C-alpha cells in the first residue's frame, strides 16, 4: 500500500507558483455571471429529473434558460466591445 504522504511533497512542491494571475482572476470575475446562471439552470434541470415537470417547474426552467442566455449575451457584448476598442482595425 502506498501512502499519499510520500507523494504529497512532489505534488505540493510548486504550489506557490500555481496561484492564478491577476489576469486569470479578472477573466473568472467577468465569467462569473454566466457561471452562476448556468448553475441556476442546472439546478432547475436537476429538480425535474426524478419527476414529471409541473407548470411551476416549466416556468423555472424557462426563466433559468433566459437568464443563462442573457448572461452569455452580456458577456459576448463585453468581449466584443473590449476587442473592438482595444485592437487596431
């Protein structure tokens, strides 16, 4: 049987260098509304997995889909705006 303790030093040896950069953290922050909307959509879908969806479930799914699409659209607009304004045409 192998002990994880012997491997731990090799796995965590570069832990200080694996931290995300400021640019990566900013990218995650910009994507967070999309991530949260997708989580809400998944929650609504999970609720309906083991039963026949009721009218309330159908409304919840529609709202979650609309929020996810709206979040993606907003993220795409922000990305397009920064691409157009930041680059030379």
